[in-house]
C-alpha cells in the first residue's frame, strides 16, 4: 500500500482516537489534518489552506446562518412557545395522546421559526414535562415526545443543516428547503400517528386533559388567543420560506427579513427590551463562532485527506460494497447513523458527505433527494445516546423523579420512527423531489 494511503487511513483513525480521549471536535479535525498532511507533503500542501479558509468565510450563502440563529434566539427569548403550548394544549387536549400531539405541533412551529434544538427542548421540558407527569403521562413517552419534537427544527426549513448541505453538495438553499419540507411534515405526522396508536392501545399511558380544564376558556376567547398567538410565527415562516422557495429572495435576504420579523414579533408581544436584544446578539455570536470554527478546522482535515489521495482510497473501497449505487447509499446512511452516536452533525456533514459525493455524482444520483435523506438521518444524532444533545438538554431541566434511563427509553421508539421515515423517503424519492420540481427549481 502506498505511503499516502497509509497516512490517509492514519488520519481518520487519529481523528476518532482524539475524539475518544476527549479532545474537542474542531481541534481534533485540525490536529489530524495538520500532522498527517505535514508528514505527507510538508508545508507545500498548506499553501492552499488560506484560500480554502477564505472561501468558507467569504461564502455569501453562509451569512444566512447567523441571521437565522438570531431569528431563532429572539423568538425563543420572547417566550413564544409558552403561548403556543397553552393554545394547542386546549385544542388537542381532549384526545388520548393529545397533549403529546400538541407538543409535536409546537415542535413543528418552533422548528420552522427558531430551529434551535436546545432552546426548543428546554422550553418544552420546562413548560410541559411536569404537567404531563401530573396528568398521568408515562415518563418515558413524555420525555421521548419532548426530545423528538425539539429536533424537528433540523429537518423543517429554515435549517442550518440544509444551509451547510447546500454548500457541500453544490445545490441552492431554496431547492433543499423545498425538498425537506414534505419529509419534515411526514416525520411530524408519523410522530403524531404513533401517539394516537399509543392512545388506542394503552390509553392509561397518554390520558386526555380533563374536560373542566379544557373548557375553562370560552370558544371565543380560545379563537382570539389562537389568532393572536398563532398568526405572528406562522406569518413569519410563510414570509421567510415563501420568499426563498418562491424565488423572490435569496436565502441571505430572506434570513435578514426573518431576523427583522422576529424583532417585530417580540415587539408585538410586548416583550422586546434592551436586555433581551443584547442576550440574543451575544447568543447568536457564540453559536455562529463555534460553527464557523468547526467549518474552518474541517478545511484543514479535508485538504490533508484529499492531498493524501484519501478520496481514491474511499472510491476503491466502495467498489467492494455490494448492491451498486443503492448499496453505497445505504452504506452512507448507516455510517451517518452510527457516527451520530458519537459526533455532531456538523462534523458528520464535513467528514462523511464529501467522501461519498464524487461516487454519487459519478453515478448520476439526484443530489436533492440525497440531501433530504442526509438531513433526516442527521436528525437522529440529537437523540442517540450516549452523546445525543437532546438528551442532555432535557436531563438538565427534568424533575428529580425522571431518571436518565426514562429519557433514554423514551427516545428509542422515536429513533426508530425517524429511521423508518428515512426508509420511506429512500424508496419514494418523489416525497423530496416533487416540490422542487413543481415550483421549477
């Protein structure tokens, strides 16, 4: 085996070893790339690094990330989920599993407006978990529903996952937003159907809200509150997504409208103040800086791996994978799923996807469909133990009577439902490709 191929393999092995001993992911990428790139080519290889880093930092599309993060943080701090949960709880609470379905619907709306997994789960955990337990909900089902609903923002646009995948796969952000919309809605519907089935099979695990509590508010009051609470976030979503998918505005322009719209929504709710605005800006800066640092360090790793002929090594390896192109796709899906147990979606996107990209492009695979599959699959990384961030977020706000085992047991069925949705979209590509084609992308 040539020396370069040995170094490429060692580069990947060292990455996972450094992760295993607790080195931060960004530094792990940079260290592995610098060390083995230097061993293979000395300083020559890294003469290209400044241009690659500049290409990342100057990418106009990525400007949408801090703007969408700002929009999400502003809406999270304006406590919009509190109001949504109260209204949807009254609307859906009479059905067995209705409160759980209400949480899923709030997750959809929060995902479409904020996309911040941690914020959504913490908010839903604080608002609903004690109430669900008090009303007799099974602890595992309650925890699993909150965690799974909080992750919907990673597939329902606007999503930072889709923005980064657009950059990696060379697709427009609007196309991927359109492609992910129906799979995201399908996943939410499957979550709701699961809760309805639980309500029919084991009604004692997901009891309805008592009638006297549901009817404490008159129909007129409920309608007025529904319009007041529901219209602003829905209008914001339609404004942002509609302008992108409809081709009226570029993603960055739509994101700026979303950021401004989130300020207006907070102002209309009477909760906008200087302190909240300052906290939102600080949080946006922290999240954006951490993401960009990982992206920059990933360029070091990618440059070294490509220079060491790692792509050819991967190409040769895939020749022995059975099943042709479909086998390669399933191999990628399984690899992404397994890596989701240990590392975050950003690292998976910038390590795994570029390895498979030349193979899939050469086979003529529809990259829009592939992006939807990857986004659905990456969503499971927030739920899979031991490092699923959704589990940590909920553990931090859960009452003492809820154990870590309850949370882990609760997410298992939803992980299965997510993978089931991946299978459906895999064998029915039109779910992802119909909308982009219908609107002419």
